[in-house]
C-alpha cells in the first residue's frame, strides 16, 4: 500500500504542494567526551515512522526514549558512544552509529515505498514488511562504506564517507508525478541499493543539504553542486524539465568559498567565508528574506541577502540555516536566531505584538484593498526571534517577555525546521518549539500550535538526558540527547 503525505494548502506554480514535511539535515554532531548519545522521539506513529515497531498506535506527544535504539545500544550494536548522527526525512529516518568494532554503519526505518530505506522490506521470507519498515535496521549494502554523515530528501537518501564520497538511493518525485533517480535510462527510476554518483567521483564532499526533492553538496574546497527538481529554480542554475537529465546531474554553481549550506522545500541557501548569505529558489512567501522590495516569486540564481550581512549584526555571521516550506531560520554565531517568511501558522516564531508582525499584517491588509479574502502575512526580511529567559529552579518555565522589553540571554546552539514548524536547542540543553504541530510534532503534549518559542518538556530531560540537537521530519522529530556514560 502506498503511503500518502499530508497535503499543504498553499499554491505554487499553479500546482498544489504535495506534502507536509521537510527533510532538512541539521543533524547534531555532538561533543561526546564522557557521554553516550542516544535518541528521543515524538510525533505520529503512522506507517512506522517513529521506528518503535508496529505496536505503537497512538501519537507520542512528548519526547520519549527510543526503546529500540536504546536496546541496540545496550547490546553494544551502536558502538562505544552510541549515535553519531541522525536525520529525519519526509517519512523515513537515517542514523549513523558510532565507531566501534564495526565500521560506522547506517541504519534506516520508516516508509519504504520509494526505496528510501536502502534495504528490501517487501518479500523477505518469514518477516512482515511493516515490521521491517517500522524498526531500525542496518543498510547491509553499505558494508565497508565508512559513513560519517547522512542526508534525506522526501524519498531520496544519501550517505557520505570520510573521504568525501557519496552513495545515494531512492528516488526524486517530480511535479508531474513521475519518479526519477538520475533522469536517464541508465538506472531504474527508483534505486534500492546505495549507488555512487559518477559526476562526483573525483569531488570531495563535506556537507549535504536537502530540500523536498533537491540536493546541495559542498566540496572541501568551497564549491557547491546542486541536482534534483529545479522547477522553482531551487538549483540556482538554468535547467529544463524535459529531459530531466540536466537537472538530475550534479553541476557546480559559480559560488566560491562557501562554508555552510541550507535548504527549504523549494529554496536554497549558501554562506561564504565572509559571512555573506546567498538565497535562491521559491520566494512567494518571502522565505528568502530579500525584503519586500525584491518582489520576486522566484529567484533564479544565488543572490546576497542584505539583512543578514555581518556588518548589520556587529560582525556576527550565520553559522546554520533551517527552513520549512514557506519560512526560514538563520542561526548566528552569537546564539541569536532570525527568521522570515510566512507567519500565518506561527512558523517564524514572532509574537503578534511584535512591530515587525504588525507591519507585515498591515501591508497584507492594505494589499487586499479591503476585500474579504484570505491574506498571507509574510515577514519580508529576517527579524530576530525572541526566546524565554533560561529556566531556573525557581522558574522552570519562564514566559516570553513582552515585545517592548529587551531580548533574553538565551543562546541557541542548534536549529531545525519542517513544513510549518520550527525547533531550537539552547546551549544549556533546553528545547523549544513553535509553529503548527497537527501530528504532535511540537512535543508539547498533543496536537497543538505555538505562536512563539515554547519550552518542550519530557520526563527524560529530568533523568539526565540532555538535548543537544534535533532533526525535524514530516510528522516526526528526532531529539539527540547525551547522558553521562
């Protein structure tokens, strides 16, 4: 049975967006001295996405220790330090274990309709296919491939080894409903086993970023390659949709000296060594942060974002980017988070008494000319997100100060986002979420929405499990947590 992604309600290119997930790869690479790193999970149990087996039928509404990963850890199957890296895709997840007696291995679970798991789950004698999908298992065809990073689009997955070599599997799903792996007839449209990419055979990759159906890859020399669906110009280069071969072939952009990448559903970012942030792709909701003067639904090529210039931030630079379908987050090296894009469902995290929100609302209402129509309130360029003060024993859940008071001292160390919700982790290990969480993605105790960053609580956080990062998927959030060894 084919598993269907929830549909978005916003139009783009006269076609309806087709899913409610963004496999952004802001996976934690934690310091692990004296600690074991494990995984907590919350969200929807549909189709085994949680990786907890088929017995879980109710939503997990707060971060819960991932018992199957914990069991693997206790048996020594994840190496000395536990989890090395993890990422949530559209409806599947990937995990890299730590180095032990085995090489760094990749585990997968979730929906496998399009072979995103990199291993067979249908027709395996003596084992139910749903059980194989809903439980973590090693991708055996990567044996001998020393993976250090993984990345995931909607149904396309990748592993990166320590030499900078990529293996990919699954498929890209195109706007016309077709599937393709490389746009040619040389390979099947859907690829089960991890496969090398000939175009990148002599290129050393150090970082990957994934949108819904497109990929950005950063080389160790600071260049950027892109491939996948380019119909919203998210590849940053000229492509045609017929044939798809041009778009599916990794090709280098003109950018140089790039140090960080980011990707939203259909938009992309790169940051160079001077701190200049470039954006391109879909911009109908101002998700590129180019300001209302840009006036472009699509940005064809990498374009500097003036509002993120280090000169406007006391010399501080963007060090990480997370993005959803119509919003984007930018983390600066001083721990500040800035956001832009569509704010109707709270994904940007701005309180409705903030001057920036009120100005955007007034602009949208003026544009409607008094007509009784639905308006989209979009924040045209990045503004700072306010967080509650750090919790104390006297006040474990401090509230967000009013808009006319100074920002709190909370410093953020990690961000992640999906379609219409966002997460942040502070340098003190406090987890915050905001946006729309119809499937309990916010981890706030049930399906809910949160206008501004709200502390996520769990009994495991009170048991010495310290959050150090997270990865947001379509209906599931994976929390990376460290516990003293």
